[in-house]
């Protein structure tokens, strides 16, 4: 699953999702993913600032799995 497919899956569940690359940040935290709302609940918020888009995607998938929202279920 790529990030666009995952963002579409999240949107279908009412979540807001942002995936960002920021060239002004240090290489170790250049990529960011933020997800909130929807099936995650109003009090749930996830953010990861990591070195690569793949690391952000994996961190988000791990978080979703622990929240019981795996797109692979």
C-alpha cells in the first residue's frame, strides 16, 4: 500500500491526513505525517517526523494497527 492509497482509505473513514516533505528541516526529520479524527476519534492524534516517506508510512501503519484500524484487516 502506498501513501496515496492509505490517505484515501483514511479519508473514507472520516480522518484528516497530511503527508509533508519539508526541505528546510534537517534530513533526520524532513518528512511528516499527521492523522486525526474520524474512526480514530476526536481525542486521537498521530504525528511522526522521520527521515523518509517509507518510515512515516510504516509508523502510521503501526499506529493504525495498535488502534485496531489496520487497512489490511
